[in-house]
C-alpha cells in the first residue's frame, strides 16, 4: 500500500484552513450536498463548522433528479434540524429549481455598489 506524498496532506490542510478563514469574511454560506450520497463523517464535520459560523446558511441539495422524490423528504428534514435559513433541492444537470436557488441566494445577499464596471465580464485576463 502506498502512502500519499506529504505535500498533498499539507496542501489539504492549507485548503481547509483557507476555507475556514473565509467563513469569517462572507455574507452567506451555501452548503452543497449530493442527494445521491448518504450522509457521513465528512458531512458532520462540515455541518459542525458552518453551525459555529454566525453567517446565514443555505443548504443546496443537488442531484435530486437522480433520487426518488419520497426519499428526499427525510434528507430535507434531517438538514432542517441543522438551522439552515433555507433548504433548496435542485438538479444542476436538468436545471430543476435553479431559479429558486438564485432567488434564495439573492434574498440573503446585501446590496452594494458594483465592484467592477457593468461591461466587465471578468477581472482576469483571457489566458487565465
């Protein structure tokens, strides 16, 4: 059995640290969960982290097109107990409920002055 190089582990630790630091700076946290996968320890870790945040939280249950609709209700009830402001079941593949997700996200985000001029498509060069 081979082990991963040490730099991969260090990289993972730094990415998690960066994500945790970012939670203090954002206006909204959207937790995206795969409806086709059972909840596990990684989900519990993530939920514990975002529950400690004072930032509004939205749960996005993705891939609902691949799950029988009656099976979704227990998952949504499970996540409702976590105190999310909104729960939005979507299918990114089919576009189901994506318009509702957009409305929910906009509802929670503060209005502010534009950061870039209206005609800017990106702040990165085309090569990036």
